[in-house]
C-alpha cells in the first residue's frame, strides 16, 4: 500500500523536521567550490527570510542534503500585519527584484493603492514558514544563477526533491541516538562516505565543519539535535556549551573511528588509533550481522532518504492516520527503537 505524505501528521502549533535531498539532473557532478559557495550564501539568505531553521547540511558535487525545522505556519504568523510581512523582504534586499518591490510599496502607499500593498503582503505570507515554498524558491534562484554563470538553459534539477519527516526531539540515550541526531550525523558523514575526506571537519561544505570553525547557526543546529538548546539559545551559553556538544557529536560521528596505523608521516609522528577497517565492515555485511550505529552511519542508509517518516514508537502512535501501514524497525544496526515508514528501493543499507 502506498503511503501518502498527508498521513504523517503533527500537533498544531509545533515545528516539524524534514530531511530534504535534491540532485542535479542526470547526477552530473557540476557543483564546484564556486557553485557551493554561492549555494551556501543563498541558503543562509533564504533561511533568514523564510523562517525555517537548518539543523544540518551537506553540499556535494551533484546533490545536497538539508535537515530543516519548519515552524507551524499559523502559529508563527499569528498577529502579523502588513508591516511585519513586508518588513521580511528586507532580508532579501541584496536582490534587485526585491529592492524594486520595496520601492513599489513606498509608491503604492503614497498614492493610496492599499489593495496592491495588501496583495503583496499576502504573497509574502505564502512564502514564509513553508517547506515547499522554501525549496521551490531556493532551487529556482540557484538554477537562474547557475545557468547564467555557465551560459546554459533548461532544467538543472533531476526531480522536485525528496523529503523525509523526522521526529523532532533531539538527544542521545543509552539506547542510541534520536532520529534527529542520527540524520544529522548521516548528513555530515556524506563526504567521508564519498571518499572526499577522512574527517568531516575538513569538508568545507558541511554543517559540522562550519560548527568546528565557529559558525553559530551550525553550532545551534548540533545543540538542537543533541536535545540541548536551539535557535533561541543565548550566544554566551552556546559558546560555553560547545566544548561539551562538540565532544558528544564527534564521538557519534566516528564511534571508535577508522583504524589508522601510527608512525612517522610528512606532517610529523602520529599515534596509532584503534578502530574498525573496511574489511571488517564488509565481513559483517557478508554474514548478515548487525552493525553498530557508528558503522551503519558510515554507509548509505536508504531509509534516511527514501522513507516517508522516521522516529520512535510514541512519534508514530501520534502521527499516523488510519490506513497507514505500520512502521518497521530500521535494519542493520541497534538503532534503539527507531523505525521508518516507506520501504526503500533496493537494499536498505549499501556499503560506501
């Protein structure tokens, strides 16, 4: 039975989290440093305007991952008038089109065209606190820039986008990471799985690297995934808490870490680091055994990108409508009760 996204519900007035993936057409590797730099600046600008919060991200050569928290639209906009809505456009004033709109507002107000002002305010309302509107605008603006930069025409993206609903409570317990924390780690480990780096802190285009070098938004995202703080956390408190958050998140990312022999290197002597080898991972897959969470996160877990929803027992009991199939526990590792709806195409876990 096919599961429709409208069957994944949430309590009114609450924020909901989504893991979003979108790929370049024909999966061409066309996103170099310049393209990803512009995409990152555009992402930050669109987040400031839209009211969404990005908890984790990774920009790859032919696709990107975002872990987004989307506030409840009605609750977020309660009490907003024309001035608040139109004032939101100031966050996009680097765009010529938006500057023209702001100039038009002044002209309309001076000549008494209140209906035009009201119409524009309603169009801004439709763009705020909305996942579909955010993704449409973000991808469209990037496509226009990319096509102009490279002298091309036509569609840039392979499909609309994939969105997997993720249980929004962060944290790490003796049973394992929360769904939110597991997805954040999955996203930050993408460049490691792709062989682009040995340590995600060295990959410039992921949220973990941004957090390591002091990015406040990236650190707030990790804190939220760990169940500690969020967008409203005071900057001073975030700075004090980061040392603890950084250690906890890094341990999750690496587990015991990849095996490295010590000795002399061009950069100087290094210590031996114990850990698992790729041969050990392959052996576990071959015998159909369970992996640790750290090992599984180093592989491609299709439920994170092809599923409809991801969470724990209580989450699904409150989120499902009648007729939806029961959630299935995630395969391949001891996930501490995490389950998913939506059977992935092909093997649920594939090696890197």
